[in-house]
């Protein structure tokens, strides 16, 4: 526990804030989507060649951590993993989770729209 407490000191928090800027986060997501897209292309080429493959778990993890647009683009362009039902269901589940999470973050920082606030206030 001492290690976790040491990470929460003001110097570490300031260092994280300095690096975790919106521009850096956007660049990281762009890079991750590029690599995810490329991974789908590489896996498709390896599948056709009968060579060693990138695991489905790795492809799904890349999507989970922010590469979902790259995964969908790679699937569409390379026509790869489009008919494999468990994989497709997992990828769609990740996309839904990310959309719900994104909406939750927006609502957390901006609050509910005024009409929804009035509707909720009228229920109580």
C-alpha cells in the first residue's frame, strides 16, 4: 500500500497531468487505431499464407483499449473476421461499452440536458 500512496503525491499527479493532455491522448488513440487497423491486415495476410496468426484476444484487446474504429475499418477493408460470430459479438459488445462509457463521461462533466433535469424533478 505504501507504493500506491507514494504514487498519489502531488509531484506524481502533476507529472501525469502534464503528459495526459487532450492532444497527447488524441495522438495515442490515433496511433492505437492505426496499429489495430494494421493488425487486422497483417492477420488476414498471415491467414491466407497459413502462417502464425495474431490471436483474437490480442485483436479484441486492441479494440477495447481504444482501437475500435481501426478494428471496424480493418474488418471492412480486409474482409477479415466478419463471419466469425463470437468475435463479432465481442467486438460489438466492446463498441457498445465504449459508447455507453463515453456518454457517461460526457454526462458526468456536462450534466444532464435541461429537459431531462426538469422531467426528473417532476417525478419527485
